């Protein structure tokens, strides 16, 4: 009996990348999170470089072939994650070219608090600005919105 080959895609989740500043995006209040919730920019750069140098982390086929998948969201570290990634990519464009950047929009964000076209465009514009990108490779709806 032959073994079936499986394919696993590695995705770097960036929820803890950048300084931890709590849930200010929801409450407006600063909240310090424990150190394990924070990845300083220099460590984040090392992690990105290590993953980019790992052949097994690269997508084998399809439109993202040869790229490493990177998952982020504006909600992560209250926008600090995307800002940190944007600074790293600006300083290391060769590193940026090795990643397929995925981000998210959320129905809980002000000013719209839904996933209307205006809300999605507003949130994407913010993510693109923080990341320093012209476009995202993949955009996820981070939470449901059955009203819109």
C-alpha cells in the first residue's frame, strides 16, 4: 500500500508582530499586553528572513508559486503590525518580493461597523498605506456581516 503524499502550506501569522498596545481600536484605551504578545521589529525581520530562506515554506504551484504566505490584519497590535511590516518591507524590498501578503477587513471597525463597499475600501486603503503596498495579494473578510 503506497503512502499518499500530502501538501501543507506554511503561513506566517503576524498577530504578535510589533509593539503590543491592547485593544485601543475598540475602546480607545491603551492596554499593555504581556511580553509574549510582542515581537520587536528586529526579531520580526529575522523571522521573515528565516522563513523566506526556507524552501519548504514556499508555495509549490499556482498563482503564488515560489512565494511565502504572510497573514496579517489591521486589528493585529492595533495597526502596529501592519506598520512594522511596512517599515521592514520599505527597508528590504527584496524580502517583500518573496511574500504573498494577505490581510483582512473587519465588520466591527469604525466609522462604518459593517462590510459595505465603503467600509471595505476604507479599511483596505488604510492597510495599503500602513504596509506601503499598492495592492494586497489576498483580502479576507475577518468577521461576518450578514446585514450588508
